[in-house]
C-alpha cells in the first residue's frame, strides 16, 4: 500500500497545472526522469482538441500517486465536468478529505471499499461486485463531458482477470463515439491509479498499451518527479473549419463590384464567331482564316494605308 | 497453392539454358502465356487480376503491400494466400501505418477488404487511410471531372471558353492496375474511393457479448467468431473458387489489428503460463488454412513486445509466412545515438517464406531503418551497426 508522507510538491504543481498534453505533440518523454519537476504542461482538459481516452498514473511505495489523482479530479471538477469515482482502496471519507464542498458536490462516489462482496446485505453496497460496477459506469447515459477515476486499477487487477479489465476499460473510454453524433464536448476521460510494484511486467504492459497518457512517479533526494508518456491520438478531422472565415482580406464581392467585374473587357476576349470557329473546326476548310479584331490601342487610319511603302 | 513452373533463378541456370539451345539448334525454351498461379479454376489462361503480378522467382501471384520499398525487400510483394505478420513497435505508432498502407493499396486496386479490430471501428480505420498519389493522367481526369461538375452545362465560360465543349466525364472511382502505389500520409483518402470500394468490417465488441463464459479448453471466443466471419465472406463471395460462374476474379485483403492483445480476449500478453492451449497459435494455423485455399492475402499486427512467453513468439513466427518486425527508437538508448539520428526506427525482415522453392529470397541488406517523413514512409539500408562495432 502506498504510504503518505512524501513531499507534496508534485501534488501542488499538478493541481496548478493540467493533465493532458496538447494533441499535436508526439510521444514525449521527459529528458531526465530523476530531475525535480520544474513545470507541468498546461492545457486544460476541456480543450476541444484534447484526447478522449484513458490516462494512468503509476506510483510506488515511496512516491504515492493518490494525491496526483486527487489533483486531477479537482481540476476536472473545476472545469465543470462530472466526476465518477470508483473507490476501492480507501474509505470515502478519507478520499473526500482535502476537497472543498463545491468540488465534493460534483463527485459521484461509488464505494467498493466498505463492502465489496456485499456481505452485509444492507443494500448500500454496489451489487455484482467490481465488474458490475464498471459495467454500470459504461452504461451511464448522462450527457456532457465526464471523468471517471479508478482508485485503484491494482485492486481491480487483483480481483478481475486482466483481459476482462482491459476490455471493460476500452468500452469505458469509447463511450463518446457510441452515442451517435460527435460533439467535442462529449468526452470521457478515464483516470486510473496503478501501483507498479504489485504487478509483473505482463499486466503492466497490457494496461500501458491501452492508456493514452502515462505518468510514472519517481524521484530522488526527496524530490518527486513525473515521467510523462503521451501517445498522440490519430488525427481525426471531424470538424472541418471553413477556411474562408477569419481572414484579413475580403473574399466577397459586392453587387457593384460584381457588375464592374462582368463588364471588364478582357485582353484576349474574342468575338463569338471567332470563338465558335476555333471551338468547332470545320472539316471542309482548305484554307485558314484570319480573324482580325482591333482592340482599344489599334489605330486604324483608312487614309494611310501601307501600300505606298517601298519596303 | 497451385504449383507453378519453376522459373530458374541465378546465373548458373540461365547459362545452362543457353548451352542447351546452342547444342540442339532448336530452342527448348518455349514461351508460355502469361500464366499466373494461385488458383486452379480449370481455365487454361487465367485472366489477370488487377493489382497482382506473378513473381519472377517462383511464379507465385503477388500483391503489393502498399509500400514499394517493402515489396522489394520481400521479393516483389506478398504472395497470395500467405500471411504477413507485423511485430508492432513498442508504442504502436508505425505498425498501424503499414496496416493502413496495405488496406489503401487494396482500395486503389479494387480488391475487397476485410478489416478486423478489437480496438477501433473498421469504418474509422478506413477513414484514416492515406491518400494515393496518382500519376498525371488519373489526376487530370479527376480535376476535369470536378470542374465539369461545378459548371453548369449552359454557362458560357468567359476565360476558359476553349474547354466548353470538352466531353463530360462521369464520376468514377479511380482504379489503377499498376502494381504498387505511393501514398501521401499527410492526407486522407478521398471519400469517393472508400464508398466505391467493397469492404467488410469485424469489430469485436459488437460481435460478442461480454457476459459469455468461455470454455478454457477451446479456442478463444473472439477468434472463433473472426474465423467464422472470414470463412463466411470467402465462401459467399467466391474467393475460394466456389462460384465458378463468376467471371471476374478478385483478391480479398484481410487486415487484423492488434491480434493477441487483451482486447481480443487473449491472455498471452500478461501471463507467461501458456501451455498448449494457446489460442493464438491455433487461430493462426486455421487462418493459414483458410488463406491457402482462397485468393486472399492477410496482414496481422501482433504486439510481440508484450508477449511474456518467448516460446509463443517463436511459434507465432513459425506459423506465419512473412514476418516483419518494427523497432522504434523512441524511449530507447538508440534515440540519442548520433548514428541513428536520421531515422525513426529499425525494420527487421525476420522471415520470408519458401513457397515452392528450396531457397527464399532474402534481401542482401541486413540493416534496414525506416523514417516517417511528413508524407512518406521510407525504408533505407544503414550500415551503421557495422561501424559501431568497429569502434
């Protein structure tokens, strides 16, 4: 179980910053995972380009990640998203500690800690255990962007087969596209906390391949640091912006301008008979014809023919 | 696969043919018709299928993988009836690209597609295919076609009046019978091409209900469904020669994404403890049987870096025909290696099949690296490893 009492500098910085990187950056690794964290990239999760997908935070005994998870939840709640929490490891009171009341009112807490196997039969516990709880989250039909936080994925991995968990997580994060029309606000963000030391490389690798963003917490010399790995999502041009808006020049013609344009004499404009002759070359024309059309600059003076030139 | 006449390879055999001709004064080398193998429908001369060509080595019918550079490394292309296995790179960035090249090539040459995935909807995968770079003839027809549609028939053009009487070209899908096309990765394939093509999609979450209990001794439920789906399509559309009255033969291109990942319900990616009940190997065996009896070619991407049991990786490699591995430099120490700074990763041709041959056509260049430029995916040989070893 992760222990508290490590430095909280990471939690503070994460609360100030944001969780999802911009969509146009490729998989970016921090250069030195051991260095103290100086800045966290700042884009908000309500950015229309932000990915809808899952993010996992990996922590270990020395560097606990629940505070990061809570910071991310706080950020989502402040942005107006609805937050569902599946709590398995700590009690609800302990989890809600540290949030002020308006954030607490936005959190919907599904408690799997108190009575996961429904032994007390009081009807308070979630029926069906963890799998049913996850599936109920999948079937939820509230509109609007929503964040689902899983605390923790390790607990779920220990109680469910990895395959089932991966498939259910995939269904969770795909929810927006199931609901028909695509509007950028209807996005589902799934956050999960994973304790690295409890699992072998297999389940860790399997869950990592599902997550779009992965934050690994480590540190040295009392300073926590986060190693962020972000997979760029597929570019999906679902909303084609009209490129002719927001231009600094004018692309439209007024009526007067249109009339002026139509009445303009083009330099190579031919008479219609010449056009027709050129377009439909007759088959029985033995000789070629010369069509002479004087333009504005030609000076035809009938009294001065060139016949008297001796050249 | 139908046995083909063995076209001799190598200089030794050409020399012997010349000797034979000069000795007998009559050439024993008879010119055969354009014989393409791959099916035995009984007709003496097979109408050639668009987008295919016979291999110069062993006469097998080849299709292009969508990347002419990769075709060259594989000995001309992918043989019809075989499986191309792509070992995914660690963060699954470049293997979907090869997958999409294969499918885009199918659309451009008019083949039928079958796309199976557990992660993305096949319709979405098709939307993201790269746009083909057409040559000038096809492009001009496309442009004129667009311009004819925009102007009405009675409007006299003021400036471009010479084009008024050009015949209107009907909108038709651009199909090309060339082998191997180039694609522009930064653009999407035009919607008309997708709509004009024939494709079937298999998206796993839609096909199975998740509450089904699986019998651990038999094949994975998702794999069973997929095999049945493929078999159904092959039979219904006559790719296995079951409809002899069908004159126009076509190739079925099958693409299966992320096979073996937990999303397919397979557990090889997270446990080492796979005994002989490994579903993936059984699936590959049955798939190859289906492919060998039909006019189809298949591409599969497998996350082998996640497979815990090395024996399974070896078995999967043996059960596939052509195996190409991608290794990207992201996150590895090779990223900072100055000798690899121009490239994004290494590509390993791990296996090439020996079809009706005793030897296989292995490329001479062993160190191959790839680079994803803005528009193109290029593969080049690099001899840096030899240099590094020398230091």
